C-alpha cells in the first residue's frame, strides 16, 4: 500500500510539471499573438507570461528534483530559489509594462 506522504509527493510533482507545461502553452499563445499583431506590448506580455510560468516553474521543478535526489548539494537551494524568484519578478514586471504601455 502506498503511503499518504508518497501520494502527496507525486501530486506535487504532477502539479509542478503540469504548471510548467501549461505555462509554456500560455506563453507560446501570447507569442503567437505578438507575431500576428507585431505589437511590442504583446511581446512584453508573452515574455512575462513565459518567465512567470514556464521558466520559473521549470527551474523550481528541476531544481527541487535535483536537490531531493541528491544530485545537487543543499548549498544550491538558496541560489535556485533566488533564480526562480528573479524570473517570477521579471515576468510580473514585463506583464505590468505590457498593461501600461501605450504602443
């Protein structure tokens, strides 16, 4: 019988992977909108969505896996968190720029 902790771990992995995949899809669709309309604001929106979802979730997902399995030492946990937060911040910043830009 599988323990509850193991099921929760698998659920966390599945949700992190799903968020990365869906974020990639959303960023790609926004990029298609940028290419269709050749709009600088759409370019900022697509990059922001991609950074916020696909890149940040991807780094967090891969980083936590590498830390958990012992491929990376715990000294890399804080730098990975910093990089993840940096991409989240850049994503939100680009989205805010796209919403307030006039052109």
